[in-house]
C-alpha cells in the first residue's frame, strides 16, 4: 500500500447555494434610462419612436425656464416665435474665422500672407500656436526668417496675446499693446517671469531697485490679463439646463414636484394598432405584439425614472431643509448610502438618479448630487460631537481667509488652530485640500505689500 503524500491536493464535488442577481437586458436598459439627463432622455425616446411605429413622443414645451409655451394663451404665434428666439444664444464667430477675416482684410495676396494663413491652422482653442517656427518653416517650404515675420504679423492680430507659444509670451504680448500697463511690467515678464510668479519678490526688488509695493501693483495688473485669449471666441457647449424637479416655498412651507410641464410624454398609436389588429396575418400580429410590449416597457420605464428622481428629491428636501430655509444655505452631512437605505434602493441607483439631474429652487438651480457631502466631527462645549458637512467647513475656511491680515496671511497650521477653536477638528492636509478646491493660494502667494 502506497501512502498518500500529506500535501497532495484532492478534488471533491459539493453543492452550494449562492444568491446572485442576474441583470436582464431590460433591467440594464432601465438603469440606463435612469442615468439619462433630460436632453439625453428626449434623444433616446425619439430613437425608440423611429424604430416603433406605435410610439409617438410629445413635447409640451422646450423652454429654458421649464415653463410650458402652450400656457401662454395671450401670445400670438409671432410673439411666441420671437420669445423663443430671444432665448437662443447670440451667434458668435469662431476664433479661426475671426483671424482669417483679419488676415484677408489687412494683407495682400503674397507669400507672407500664405504663411500667415498656414500658421492660423495651428492655433488652438486657447489662442496658442502649437507648432514651432522651425517645424512650420520646414513644412511650408519657407525660411525660418520668413516664418518669424509671419508669426510677428500673426501676433499683432486681435485678440491681444494670440499666437503666443507660452504663457509668458502671451502675457508679454498683451502688456506690450496696453498703454496703461505699469512701468517695467513688460521687462519683469521678459526677464524675471519665474521669480515673479513664484513670489520671489525680494530678488526682484534688489535687482531692479523697486519697492515690494510696486511689484504688488505689477503682479495685480498681470493677474488681470487673460491666460487664454482664444476662449472669448469659444462657442457655448449648451444653451440651458432643464431641471427635473422644482421646489416652491409658500407660506413657510416647502413643496417639491416634477417639472412635468415640459417633460416628454410617451403616447401609443391606438388607432393604428386597432386597424392592423384585425388583419389575419400571424407575422403581423407577432410584430404588433412585440411593438406593443416595447411601448409598455418604455412608458413604464420613463414613469419609473420620474418617480425615482422625485422620491430621491423628496428625501433630499427632508434632510436638507435648512438649506432651503436659511439664507446661508448650510448643508447637512448626507451620503448616497443613507438615502439608499431610507428608500430601500441600491446605492448605485441613487447615484444614477442624482447625476446630471437638477432641482430648480427660488434662489437658483442645483444639481442633485451637490446636496451630498461627507460629515466632519464638530465638538461642542458640553463634550458632545455634532457632524458638520465639508461644504460648511469650506465656508468657515473661506471666512477665515477673507478676514485675515493680507500683509501677514495665515499659515495652514494657523487655520487648523482657528477651526479647532470654532469646534471643527481637521488636519493640515485637509485644509490644504479644501483651500485648493476653493482656488485659494498658499499664504506666501496671498501676501500683499
């Protein structure tokens, strides 16, 4: 008899029960519909209507403020047309077209103009030249001197700063053309750019024999310049936001509802269906049955989407009542998991329901996910701990920095100490993170002379 080694593996068959959620295609599509924002939902429904002759989509309104155009009974058709046109953004000329137009107006048809037009093709949306002079000259079969001449002419076009290859050059181009620029501002940008932006002002002061207050004036001026001159000609990405929910405050009572006055309606072509239902054709009947099932699913899914968003919005309204009642709009710490538990839904469902969904309030429009924030422990005088949202901590941090002595700005550790005295205990690293998120520079860069 041969003994079996102690470390030899053996195989066994065993039965085990495992609970696993298998998502059907319809469940996946339902989650996808929930994730759609208002614009995506309308596009999706139109696609479904194109594939299904039994479905029609009705849009009662398409207005920036969400109100129904059909309710404006006293307006004539022409008045409505003019009101709609007034909501559209003014047509803007692109940066490329603006530069081309200037070149054709100011320069004759010469080889130099050809080089100018060539360079315009390598200007990015921010107004910077993305091609080196050497490469441009080689590709355009010109000398570097000719290409430099073309670049010089390009940098004289509007807006000021166009055609720059670096931020430093962009600021120099703007300063050079500004008759109101502070004295030696151009020189400091040209010779001491790094020391200026890094606040190494003592070095600059000694080198040019100027006071720190003079450098402060120059630095303030430079901050007024634009680092991206081309963005003024950028076309708008979106015209307006369509909120899914609306909060009204009347007689001290908050009311939440869906903005159903403009939301798409999924309708069924009942007459079309009844007409062909009488035809004795099995293939046609199978087709009608499948299309009818598609309609039923689509209508149910859209309604369920609206109901889910409304349920989530109602829970947000309940938990964030102070935000709507108080002038400072403070947020109470609230997480996706808490809302999911309260509503008996999955956390991912809440995430889909609040992403790119908006709520219209008497004081502005807010994305639903902006009401969620992590809680930070806030110690009280009696020893109790009361959580405070990270947004509220940021407000406190901003207030501290707004009231600091700008000639002796507070260090991050000093801010930690002041927050701790007010009952908020956070680390220096968290202060740095919050300060960066608010766009507040470090103490050395906040100092003024």
